[in-house]
C-alpha cells in the first residue's frame, strides 16, 4: 500500500470511529433517562429535606453532605447506604423499582438526637 | 419466676447440651424487685451459679416525662441487687452505662458518678461493657479510661464468657481486627464448650431501621455457629426480646432508664412515657441461672473374665 492510500484508509477508519462514538453517545443519551439529582444535608440531628418524592423507574442520585460531623445515610428498602463525611459529597445512585413509603435514617451514631435523624422517601408511579 | 415461666424460657433457649440459662426479669424497681430468691438459690447444685444482668442505665439522662426518677432508678436497682438473699456470683452491665454527651468532661464525670453508685454493690465482681452512648463519640477513649477494655473474655465455673464491642465504631461495626480476635479465642474452645456472649447491640438484624442491628453481626454469628452451646445476652433495645439464629439464642434485657416500643410497632422510635399509675413500668433487671447439666454416667457391666 502506497503512502497516499495508507493515509486515506487511516483517515476513513478514524472518521468511522468518531462517527461510531458520537452515534454511541447519542444512542446512549437517548436510551437512558437523565438522572435526577437531589441534594441532602445531614446536620445534628436532622436531614434536609427529610421528605423526598421519587418516581418509580426514574434514576436518581442523592448528593449528601454533612453540615457538621460524621453521619450516615441508610435507605434499606433499596439496599443503599453511605457514610457522610464533613467536607465531602457522598453520592448514592439507584433507580426506585417499587412504589410506597420508605424510611431512611442516620446509621452512624452521632450524639444525643441521633435517633431522631430519620426521613421518608415516597415513590409514586 | 414461676415454674411455668421457667419451662417456657428453657424451651425458647433450646439449649440441649451442657448448660441451660433461665432468666427472670423483675416486674419493677420497688423494694420487692428481685426480692424472692432465684430458683438456683433454692436448690443449689454444685457448680450451678447465677449472675445478674443490668443494662442501659443511661446515667445523666434527663427527661421528667420519661423518667421523673432518673437520678434514683440506678440506685434503686443497686439496692434491689444488694437485697437479694443469696448474692449472685457476679454482675454484668451490658452497655449504655451513661447517656451520651458531646462534652468530654461531662462524659467523664458521668462515668465517675456511675462508678461511684455501682460501687455500692455488695458483689465484688462486676463486668462492664460499653454502649454507643458511652463509646461511639470518642471511639471508647473515656470508657477505657474509666472501665478498661472494650472486648475481653473471662471464665466462670466452666463457662466461657466473651464480651464483644459493637459500639466503639459509630457505624455499629465489630470490625475485622476484633473478628480475628474472636476467631482466635473460639479456636481455643471445644465445639461443645459452654459459651456466653455479652454485647450491647443485637448481633442479628432485629430492626435495622431503628439501629437495632450490628452491621457485621452476621460474621460474628457465623464464627460462633460451629459451637453448639452459645447464648447471647445483650441490651440496647430497652425491652425483653428472645430470638434464635439457628441454635444460638439471643436475649435482650430491659433498661433501667426508659422503655422503648416493640420493634417497628410505631412510625418513629421514642421512649415510652412514664406511667404515673405504674411507676417504673417497663424497667427492670434480670437474674440468669446457669444450670450445668447433671453428669450422665454410662454403666457397662463386666464379668470377672472381662467378657
């Protein structure tokens, strides 16, 4: 293969690769619904917000930060939890696959009032 | 405890081999609490013994609607134990000796005050363990200063006691290091050894939404499982609860400060308010009899020629 022909083949290959990846991203973006981001703050001794409404099948990411000390966030109905550390954002991703009312709580003992650190997730159709 | 109650308990405990624990919970903290002799003391058998479990005393708690006698309840419990006609071999406190506080000095003061009060117990041997209120905010620093180790073992009349710490990690985790320590200790025990585990939180998932669990408790239970005679006594949930994980019985104790509702029975966990018509209702302490099973003798007759 001469040099000119080689450049042409390489160019065509690269163009195809770019097209495939652009198409791939497009298809992917088209196939998956966007994640809904919900910011939650944990601070002695409450979550804000403490009531969250979600839609079944809608992917969601909880971005949880601490307003003071180490806490935990546990939503057992969907098998998700995370430590919540000061100065960091903890991310929990999940897609609710059932409807109903589910409680979440702090599962890292944080002081007198820890027991009150609870909230509710309501998942609707 | 009536004979009927005692039979019921033994059936629940399901401990066929070697040892049976019979537990009685006092009905209140009046002068008559634990006033009658435990069954053990009535018909004492060599090597049988009993001990007393007190739990969740929450010294330092203040809430008149929940317990208007917050400063007197622990002292009454000490008196109730001292009034026992036959003193127990030892006493265990299964955690939350003090109520939590952010103030390090107040935490230390509460521990000192607690020690002073329980120092009036006649029984010389007292084994302490921590609850999350004592140890979770400083990883057990103040507790260890006042009471010693967070996890340890001791032996009494052929029974091996293992104290497991599931509170000094605020995430309710026993942790790999302690699990290895436990496994190494269990390795020294025969599979039919009589083992009692003392801890604060339930080792099984009693009701995790209320923090009534140990995150890696199943690993502890797995380690205990090869041993045939294991019983767990714990606190934390401020009420009596009896549960089996396989052949391992788990028994929680009442609190000496405030009772809590049954697991999941109300939307939000909160102390049950004081009942003026029945003071100290839901509070109590327990005696535990360790009845060592009578030795069995298998007799084989031999004739003079050895046949």
